[in-house]
C-alpha cells in the first residue's frame, strides 16, 4: 500500500459513521489561488462542505466525485493520487485535522525560505517532486540521490510522481522527511509526519 493509500485508509477510519463518506467533492483547476513557492505544477482545488483546499500536481484532474471513491483503491496512477491528495486536504480540513489549507501570500515567501534554509544549514537535502524554488544557502548541499541525503523535502508533486513517492516512502524508514506546503498538509497530518508551512492558513 503506497503512502497516499495509507493516508486514505486513515481518513476512512476517521470519518467512518460520520455521514460524510458519501459527501460530494468537486475538483477543478484554479489559477487564482495563492500558491506555495516550492512546488511546480498545476493547482487543483477541492471543495468539500465549507472547506476549500488544493494540491499542486503534474497530473491535473477536474471532476465531481464522492469521498468514498478512494476508499480501498490502490491509487497506483498519478492522476488518482492527484485526486486523492486534493480530497484528503479538503476533508481533513473539514474535520479540523489539517490546519494548513491555503498557502501564505508572497509577502511571507522570503521569511519562509530563510527559516527553512536555517533548518537545512549544514545538511544534504534531496527534493522529492518538481520544485520552482528552494532555499539557497552556502551551508546546504542538494543531491539527486535520496540515499545520500540527511533530509528529504517533499513538494506536492512528490506525492504524485511515482519515482519521487518511492523515494519518500524509502526515506521515511531512516531519515528526516519534511513535507512542504498546503499540498502535502493532509497526508502529513493524518500520518503524523513533519510538515513545514509556518505562514499558511
């Protein structure tokens, strides 16, 4: 069972008998939502009840579906993981499990990046998933080999792209993994992994 399917299973257990299992979720592309500076991809917004959340993904999808569509599914295709991650973010927000549904504004980008750079200083980092920007600091070394990294950073696409997801799953066994931004917030909250989004809301 991959990491996303594991998070779905946890969400299923959480919402069981709540009446929300068959609740409708709409997924649509958005070009107006403020985005986290780190991931590269297309923004998909999920709407569930009074909550809106999103995922930045290389595999966008637009659909109307139910929360239960993902229950028991292997979620082996990237487009299925895109939908699942967006739904997880919105539904976990509805149940107040996930408190980071939306990214900060550009006014917070510099201090976010500076704080993350300080956290990574002196370490070797691997980035799982496509990224637009990363902290730049003379004390940070980036590597293309997850086995050589002290820290693995996970962008939204890192949960969608097969190779990146495999690297994350391997790293969770024996090294520090930091999930970045609102795209990864639902999965991180459900599975109790470290999450970085100090100025999101």
